[in-house]
């Protein structure tokens, strides 16, 4: 298996694939092609999320900051830390590895 192979192309929505799931853990591959969260939408999750950008580029917005991401960048998002996807690269696939836990 390879997280950067068999990427969906020319899609109008993000593609989320669950790679592994157990009661306290979920691992997802998310592929974006220029998608962003709707203007007034915020994620407010019960679980923690550790996210790694494998390819492409993105910006995550939090209530108090904006975090630009490039391939190799990662961060941990605490439970109920409101955030949204502000931008993803429209010119190439942005591939995320997201690990939800706790």
C-alpha cells in the first residue's frame, strides 16, 4: 500500500478513505483538490486529531491563527479546538494523513 498512489483526480469534493479504525482510533487518507471548508463552517470534534500533510499545500484556520502547511508539516489539534480548512492547492492533489484518537 502507498498513500500517494491511486489518487482520485478531478473530483469536486474531498475524498476521505478510512484506512484503520478501532474504538479509540481512526486513520484516514484525505485527498483535496482545491477544496476548503464553507465560510461559516468550523470543525469542533470530540476527539484529538494529528494531521500530516503528505503532498500539496494547505492552510488551516483556527480561531486565533492561520497555519500554512506544506508537504511534511504536521500538527496536533486538541478536542474542541475549532478549526477549518481555509485553502488547499488547486493545482495538485493535497494528501493528508489524519489520525483521530482519544
